[in-house]
C-alpha cells in the first residue's frame, strides 16, 4: 500500500509526465487555451492511459513474454492501443453517448500520443505488477490533468496581455511550460521510489 | 461674504500620490536594511553581486523595452520595477557570484520573466524567482557555495538548512537561533543568499511595507505560520528526526520570500480568500521540500508553483456581485 502511494505521488508531481518527462507536449500546447477544454482533455487522457496500459500490460505478459517476442513490443503496442481506442470509441458512441460527447474530439486526438505509449512502456520497463501498473497509469493521467489545468489557467490570462508578436500562441506556451517545469523541479525527492 | 468651503470636483478624489514609481521605490527602501546587512557581512563580495545585477537587469530592461517598441522608454525603464526585480534577485544569490551569472540572471528575469509576456503587470511568474531558479538549476555548484560572513578569508560552509539535509539533525542542534534571527555569522556555517541572512532586517523592511499600505500582512503571516505549524507538528511527533519549528523560521529565505516575493501584486491572487489559499500553499510546499525533498530550501520553488496556480485560485475565489 505504501509503495502504491509513493508510485502515485511520484507519477503525479515528481516525475510528472509533461513537466518532467516532456511527453505529450502537443495536446498540452494544443488544447490548453481554456480551462474547460483542458479538463476534458485531462479526463480523456486518464481514460485512455489507464485503458491502454492495462491492455498492453496483459499483452506483454501473456503473449510477448511467453513466446519471446519482446522485440515486437513497439509495433504491437502502437497498433493495439490505436485500434483498441478506436473500437472503444465506436462502442461508446452506441452504448454511452453521454460519455462519448463529454470526451468528444479528445479521444481520437490522443490515441497515438507519446504520453500514452510512454506510460505503457514505462510500466513494463519498471517491472511493475498489474496493480502497480494500474495505479501508475491512473496517477500519471491525473498528473497530466493537473499540469494542463494549471497551464490553461495561466494561458487564459494571455488574452489580455500585450505579448510581442513573435512570442504569441505556441511559443509563449512553450516558454511558460518550461518555467512551470522549472518550478516543478522543487518537488524532486519528496518521495523516494 | 462667507467663504465657500464646498469644493465641487469630479472623481477620482485621490489624496495620495501612489503610482508604480512610488510603490517600487518604497519597496527598494524597504529592502535597504537587508541590503546594508549583506554589505556589512560580505563587503565587496556582496557589493559586486548587487551592483552587477542592478546594472545588467536595468540594461536588459531598456534593451527589451526598445525592441518591443515602447514609445516612452525613459518613463517606463526608470519606474524602478526593474531595480526591484534586480535587487530581489541579487539578495537571492550567494556572495561572490561571478558577474556573468548576474548578467544571465538579469537577462532571464527581464526576458523570460517579464517582457515575453508583455511587460510589467502581465507576467505570471515572479521575474526575480524565475531567474533565481534558472540559475540554481543551471549552475548548481556556484549557487550552493556559501561563505561565512564577516570573515576576511573566504571560508565556505553549508547553510543551516543544507547541513540539516546532508549531516542530519545533530549537526544543527547547538546553533544559537537568536544569532540566526539577527543574522550574525556563526563559526563555519555558511550564511546563505546575501539578503536572507538577517530575519530582523527583513522584518524591519516588511513592517515598513505594511505600514505604508503597500502589502497586506495576510500573506506573510499565513505563510510563516503555515511553515511553523507544519514543521511544529513534525517536531512534536518526532523531535529526534525533525528540527525545531523556530529553526525553520530563522533560517533560509522564508522571511525574504514571505514579505517581498509572495506579496508581489502581479503574481498573487486578488481576493483575501485567494491570498489565504496562496500563502497556505506556499507554506505547505516549502515545508514539504525542506523536510523531505532533495533541495535544502523550497521557498523559491513553492512561490513559483503557487504563482502558476494564481489564475486558477483567482477563478475559484471570485467574489459574488452584489445582488447577484
């Protein structure tokens, strides 16, 4: 249990998927102009991340490890995650239209995102058990949501700022993300894995 | 004929001259005690840091204002805001920092801290802290070399917080907390950043700011109190493993951060409720980093993180319109 809490805090704050591992930067910059959309994106990431990690974990342990096919890991994970999320989307449209509309455009956007694939890989790389992997993927997603929600709050204020032309939009977003990531360095070592 | 004493005028009925310039110069005066104490302790090694940082930061302010096409450069560049940023940055550097580090600090503070966001009033992060954390992450060796004050020979030593982190609690058990509060040098203990050594001098400046109505006492009080209570609970639970809460108050940059950097108007929440949450968050993060983190000191990190949260806090603590 203690181990799971440490994994959770580490994934949310200390090794934050965006601010410390620099994964998933494109949706981080792309859909962070409003806090509402950022929150939607955050939920979609949590959902897809958990789902993808669980499936890829099972595939790794039950198929790839068993038959010595670890060298196929990358291509298998990409294909499986992408097709599974598309299938889930089609099913969700029929079964749970409310959830489908809530996640909306974000679901296909992050299907093949590096953050999703990264967390699936990290779970295998760190040799987590199934439960540890589950906690890790959920909290990594929550970490993503925290980061994008805070970030969207800062960006909303840019509407009223006289930002010099070369720095508008993506470049000021990347600079701000850099400064935010500098601030998050302070959390280093609060829990030790 | 009776003299007409009712003078009818249109609003605003301003009695006090209070603009950016007045406020910035008051802040500079409030920083004077800490600055003078730094000069007394470190003489030339503090003077060079302060002068170079002021010079380069002001220079970059003028350059960036010019590049941005400011029409009124003289008025904008010399409103004192760059000097306040520069002095705060200088007071957050170790004595004897090389001139090029002061220049890089001034550059980062003015460019990434302020002008890319559209200048004074638009920056989400405190420029001085952006520069300080940038330097700390880029040049960790220089930024962690502390010298003993009032000593003609340059003797380096870890700060009390650093000692606690590396050597454990027994290394700091016998320190005279009163001496640390006043800021008198202690044998073989590095003072810290030049401006944070004397809590007394910072307190004097902070009280001036409060008396002049520039800052409200809420943030400093809640910030320092949160650190006191957090570390106090840990001390109460296990005095063998955690330091006395008073020790946490009189060491490091807590006072300097709480009075001068967590109270910046631009980067802190607007409402009282928001300020309370802001200060509480700063206190909790500072204590977490000091007690459990890899860095010995967490004041600058915690204020930067809470700066980032400020727009969100503002959104959730919006006051209700009357009748709304």
